[in-house]
C-alpha cells in the first residue's frame, strides 16, 4: 500500500490560528485519553475529556510495565475517542484539527496514539498537530477552569508572559522561562530522579501503593512535617537544577533503622515520614522556582504535571510567591495528571504538519524540541 501517495489537504482547510475545535489524543504512558476543546477568542473550553487509565493494573506491579501499558493503550484508544465524540455531541465532521502527543514517553504507548492520529487525520481529512507532552502539561493552565468540572475553582486567568514554568511529573522536573507561545528557554531540571519519581519510590519504601504521590499526600495529613530531618540536595546550589535521589536513599536508610527492632512501621511513623517527605520535596521545588522568578525578574509562575496536584505544594508556593508579588497559575488536579485536554489546548498555539505521514513518535523528545 502506497500511503505516501494519498494526497490530503491537511493544511489548507483553515489557517492554524483559526482552528476552533480540536480533538486531542494522549497515549504517552499508562493513560489513554481523548478530549475535544473549543477555542473562542482567548477562551479555551473543554467539550469532552475522557481518560482511561491502566493504573490499577500497573499498581499491582508497583510501577509501569511498558509492554503491558502499550497493550492497554491498544484496547482503549478507539473507545476513548468514541466517548469523547459522543459526550461532546459532535461528529468527526465538526473537528478542525487533531492534536497528538508525539513524545516523550514509552515508545509502545506513544505509537498507539501517533499511528491512530495519523490514520484519523487521513481518513477524516483533518490537519494533524504534534505536541510535545512536556509543553502540553503547561497548557492545562490555559484551559477555562469552569469547563474542567473542578471542585477547586480559583480565580483563574491564563498565565501572562513572561512566565516561569515548573513542570513536576513522574518523569520530569524542569524549570522553563516562557517568553511567549512557542518561545521558551530551559532554565534547569533534575540531575537524577524526578519529583514524582521520588514520591513514588519513597511510597514504595513505606509499603504504600503506586502512584506514591497521592498516597504520601494522604498520609502526610496525619503527620508532623518537621519530625524527620531529611536532606535537601542542591537546595542552595547556584544553578536552577534539582536532585532527588539522595532523599530517596535517606528515606531507605531511615526505614531500615526504624524497622530494625520491629517488623513494620507504625501508623504514626508513616504519617510523620510522609509529612516530612512531602514537605522536603515541596520546599526544594518552591525555593528553586522562586529563585528562577527573582533571577529573571518575572512575577508570573505556572506549575504543571502530576505533582502539581499536591495541595501542600500549591498552598505553600502561592503563599510564598505572594510575598514577592508573584501570581501562581495552577491547573485543577484533574488536568495536572496526564490528559488529552492539555494536548488539544497546546495545539491551538502550534502549526499543523504539512504531511501527517511525516510524523514519527519520539520517546526522547526534550523541552528544546517542538
Ligand atoms: O504528569 P503525570 O500524570 O505523568 C507523567 O507524565 O509522569 O505525573 C504522575 C506523577 C506520579 O509520580 C505521581 O505520584 C505524581 O505525579 N502525583 C502526585 C500527586 N498526584 C500525582 N505527587 C504528589 N502529590 C499528588 N497529589
Ligand atoms: Zn505527563
């Protein structure tokens, strides 16, 4: 079959800046997601937002098994797209474009979304817009929160440029200076484990299920955040980098000490450990984020990624930023973890590909690429 000979009019139907209704697809890890968003002037609204997660399956193994995650993606991709269309009461004909996560992520999972999006782009004759998953996370901040059915509505306006962005997810901890849409500069990031990875690994050491972030956050409510003194590597380093692997090692040693004469940790110990871990990770994230804002003389900050759902982080960051007269934009928790709404939102500010067949999934896509 000579797919490359199929001629489609993917870019000429409308210029990208007037694309109004976009179907976003996300399949970089263990979530299979489809969402339909509308852009009306500056307002970006969710019409439907469907996420199927193989998390329950993955949590049995204490983490993600890539092969299994890819198989689950295959099972879910068509049902989530169908549901997104049904919920929004739209047909493929109503769509102006399809947006897809190109990378980074697990190659097997990414391929499912990318190849599905390419096929739909050809069959439905819609422009295809590739989105970097990391940049996509930040665009959750541009979505109108009243359309996200959030129980935690805050006064929300889209971030204003220039803006410091902190991305904190399971695989990434990065600080980025956004000068405008499509114009950003990497400022620093983790040299080893990501913040979410640290939450996940510490939770595992405490015998808590995957994903560890929400678990640690839940148990932290019963603990004393200053009970255990844990290391804060690179807290005072001159750069804007992070390091979290030493914290995980310290927690491992502490757990060994605490359980030397008893078989398991007590509920009080778990509470104090969780509160101390959460507080330590958040202190480092906040200090470096505010340092970036001061260094670059910027008073707008946005956070994104799964760890941005952490309430201790958002409360502390907002309070400390206000002392510097800085505004913090925070997506509702449902848009912090992986979803397709953020991918569709980012695509409103990107150009479609000339030829959808050119798109290749890229598991190693970095922040310096599209
Ligand atoms: O952005 P995300 O859904 O997936 C990646 O792209 O990695 O982030 C998942 C990460 C996991 O490490 C999870 O433990 C963490 O986000 N996370 C949290 C919270 N909710 C999710 N970490 C701390 N507190 C939370 N409430
Ligand atoms: Zn993510």
